[in-house]
């Protein structure tokens, strides 16, 4: 158990809908990362937050947004969903930011299926 | 941009066989290198890491050495077990951005 929790575990929805994925980092970790794992794109970095502020952005679609709250949990919002958004979404956390040697601890993921 | 290339899978071995999974990288600067493992139905777990050239990471019998001259970080284990069956990901974290860049993953199956 990494100490990172994600809810829900599974999500099934229809095209055009909007969903929210939730992540609670390990106790004491200030940095949260979101990754998408799909069959065709592999594991891709989406976005990072550090202590409530956006720190780095990857290949995140404009239909997707995220935030980190004062209690450090984070939410990833996916809107106008398309079939191609079906994937496993991982959240990871680390203690700090700006330290490339820092280990990121991954949650169990949320599996999203868009029908 | 930065990238990681892993040997294509799937890889199937017999128990007690020697394992090598190749990983090479392209990056500006001096990245930190990681191996993560994903067991069926689970998230990614850090297996080992190395943060500078010639460092050797090791854990649970797995080893990998950071080779700057060949830009490689190959994963090895002397004697694999059925419980090692999983997907293995090589990744780097560049100095400028703490995001992880992953290879495509290598599915390993160990037969008894």
C-alpha cells in the first residue's frame, strides 16, 4: 500500500459527460501528479500540483482540468468525454517539488470507461 | 524531448532463469532513472532507482546500473520467480521537470 488513495476505482459513463476523479496523497506529501495510461499512448504525464499551485503541465487536453485543495487532495475533472478518453488514470504524490530524484508514489488508479 | 525506450515484450521465462530487460534513454542534462513494476490490477510500485552515473539501484534481487556512456539502465535479476510476473516500466525524471517519462512497459511472465 503506497498510502495514496484514489476514488472511484471504476467509472463507466457515456460520451459527452463529465466526471471527477479524486486523489488523496500520502500523509505529508505536498506534490500531486496525474498520469493517464492507455493502450495506444502508454503512460503519459498530465499535470502536477505543488501545495495548491499548478507546477507543471504535460499532454493534458483542454477538456481536462485539475486542482489541489488546501487539504492537499486533488481532483481531475474530465469533461465532454470521448471514447478515446477511456483509460486508467493514476495519481502519484511526492514529498517535495523541484527534486528529480524524488520518488513518486502511485495510487491504485481509476479505470474510466466511456461508452 | 526526453524519451525512454524499452525492449519489446512480452517476455516469457522459466522459473530460476536470468532476466534482462533493456532500457535506454534520451535526455538533456542528467536525469534520475527509475524502474517501476505494475502487478495485475494494481498501481505502479517503485522497484529501484539511481540518481547519478554509475549508481546501482537494487531491490528484491533486481539490479540496474546507471550507464551515462551508453545512456542505459538495464534491469537484471539472477533467478526469477513466478511472483515476478508483472509489467515493468523504465522511467526518467529530468532535472528541469519532475514529471516521469515512461517507456512503453515490458510484460514479463514467469512459468513454473
